[in-house]
C-alpha cells in the first residue's frame, strides 16, 4: 500500500539523517581543553611516579573521601612498554579463562569461552581483557598503606600456589590463591573465586598482621584501558554498530543512577564521588567489565587519565577506580575485604541479579523506553520457540494483533480516499491555482463523506519509534549476536549474506504497489513510489537480517490485511448498490 511505502520512506529519511548526525559527531568532536601538567589528575589523591609503590603520610581515615587518603601508583608498568615475559597464572571455569599476572595479582587477560570472534573463520573466543599494546585493558586491585604501613598495591609481587587452576569434575568453583609477605610481619592472601557457569569473579583480600604495629590502609579496585583501535573506514561504516555504541567508563550509584564517562571527558569532567552500593565499569558494544564493591561499603569513585610518555607508553590510558574506607588491623588480628568483578557479556536477564543497575549498560539511548519492553517480549518468545528468528516472526504477529484495529482504520481511510480521487481531481481542475478555495472545498468534501485525511498518520507515527527501537535491540543485544535462523542465515545481527531477505522484501513492496491503485497521485510522487522498491532493496541489504526479517513478515501480513479489508469494503459497496 502507498501508506506503508510512505511510512518506510519517512523511516529511511529519518534514519539516514540520524546516522549522518551521529557520524558528524564522531568525526568532528568538540576539541578538548589543553591537558593539565599532571600525568594523572586524580582529585585529592596525588599520584606517585610510575612503578613506584607509595605509602601514605597519615593513617587512613574512616572513609575514603576524608583527608589523608592514601596515594596510589599510576599504572601497572606502561601500556605497550617493553617488559620481560612473565609466567601468567591461568584460571578457568566453563565460561571464562583468566590470565593473572603475579605482579600485583592483576587480571590481564579474559577470554569469553562461549563467544567466538566470528561465526566462521576466526572462531577463537573473544578476549575482553587484553595486555597487548594497542588493546591494553586490565582489571587491577590491591591495598595501599597509610602511616608507614606496608601494603601490596597492584605493582607488588605475589606468589601463587600453582601455575594454573581449572574446574575439576564434580566441583562448582575454582579458587586461585596469591600470597604476599612483608618483613614487618604483615601478610596478605588474595583469593580469586570462579564459579561454574558464572562471569562473576569473587575477590577477597585477607590482611594478617603478625607485626607489632597496627596496620592502616585502604583497599581499592580499578580498571585501566586504552581506547580500542578504530575500525578501518569502509563504505558500510554507517552500518557498523561498533562505531555507534558507547565505549568508555561508566559507574552507578543509588542516588546518581547510571552515568557514563567518555574517554574525551576524563580530563574535562573527572569523576570524584563517594558512593555506597554502586559499581564502576568499562563498557563497550556487547561486553563489559565491572568492579562491584560490597554494597554496605562507602567507596570513593575517581578517574584518571595517564598521558603517554615518549618511548614508554603507546597510548593514553584511562583509569576508573573505587577506593574503600580506611582499615585498621591490630597486631595479631586479621581483616578481610571482599569485592566482585564481572567480566563478560551484557546478558540483560542476568545483569540485574549481579548488581543493581548493571543491566543499564545495555544502552539503547533515547529508545530505551520502547526497546527494553520489546526485548523483554522477544526474549520470552525466544524462550517459548528456542529460535530468535521465529521469535521475531511471532513479535511481528503480536504487534500486528495489538495494532490491528488501528491499521484497519488506516486501510479503510486509504480505500475511501481512493474512491474520492476522481472528485478531488475535479476540484483541483475547477479551482486551478486558487489553493485556498481548493483546500476549503476538499475539507467540505471530507466532512460530507465523513473521512479524516489524517487517519493514516497515527500508524505511521507508531511504526517509526518501533523501527528504531527494534534496530537498537538487534544491534546492541548480545543475545542476538551470532544467533542463527535457518539455512543460510547464521547471524541475525549481521546482513543477509546472500541478500535473499532484501529481495523478498522488494517483491513484497512491488506486490503492495500492484495491489494499490495510484490514480489521482501526483506524477512525480508516483515515479518516486515506483523507485522505492529499489531504494529499500539497497538499504535493507546492509541492515541486520533480523530487522529485514521483521519487515518481510510485516510486509506480507500487511499485504494480506490490505487485501482482506479492500475486498471487504468492495463487497459492502456492491451490496449497497444492489
């Protein structure tokens, strides 16, 4: 039908305008202010020189936000610097494989065993955390002492009980134990716990004070990374979701809720908040890493930007950090600090159970209010049929059922408007260039025939946000990543490799135009409508096959509905004339 074609034309023009605006923002961002002289401007916490483990000048305060906050080392060596090879400790469960550096006990690699890089070709698992120069991205944690107390930061040397840890038959968890000792009598046991089927890594740091002085210090967790390499430019870059999805830092607190910190905002808007019951994260298209402190522990959230040093660093590094409240451990006593690290996919139905607000990292932007319910319905349909493609088909039928009466009114209005086309053409010929009288006569005709010429607009307005919302669901939901349909379609989040679905949609549009008479339409508009199947064939060739599948089924059901309603009206007219 013409109305559906016009709807898709409006959708296409709005979508292209949005992509052009977004790409303009990407290619021509606002110039950041000159970088400050400090290499790592962390508010209220002076940063020590690289690879130096500082100690605080005063005992730790009761909270991290109080004065006397211990200073932290700037980084774990230099990202991309030449360092001797180290024997990494391997720890794995059935979904994660972690590589832990004995220096600091930092997690420097994380392979997601259930998520291959590609459907075909490179099927090695996605590596989220990475210690290579151009993809530096590590999770660090440690202790920093106050008042002269020795403590192992993320630069300290630990010893491990074994070179590798993995699940054994019948076990549900793996515990990696790292040890650090100081001549003062203070020792720290760091334990990472991996649970079967979980992307949550438990962390406990046990401080055992066997010295003669009370130990003072703070525990902290941080994530350090560089900007990932920019994908090579190509003529399909408007489709590439990696270019449009947010990559950067994020944090959450019960009061401020979900907040993002882009890499270009680290220097202009540094983070400095005290939060209880929140988390810090680095997020990207499908995956994220997040430190989740104990919910009852006040934490100071802060950020730092480490500018590259010639010959040492390859790229600017960005750090988001959570520092806990001050700790005091008397001689002969012990204290344990616990946190959790999530490193894995953005599974929407699971993130909310890991930590409040973590599901918000699946960022649909301004379409969240529509996209989240759409995904909720889609995921439940998938649970029923077990195939995301079939779930999309059922979603189309469900939306059609919900808006059936609305669409029926649109088709009826369209059919009645077609019947008035000869009379409207006669009015145009009668009044010629007198547009005012022409419009007045047409309004009188509409009132006499009880026709609302805007009756078809509401379905159009409803379809546009649904189109965008579903586009974002298919682009940013990791559940649909590499999800197969049937036959040749192995990934519903990627374009149809053989363009079968775009071709089917083109045929659907041609069938729609064939069933829709165009008498009375402006000749220029009629020519544009005839070219629409080719335009949409090209556009849908680069859209995700899941979205194209949605519109193929939507088009087919619309043709069937239009045919049924048109025949119903024609039969009613025939009976009226009889």
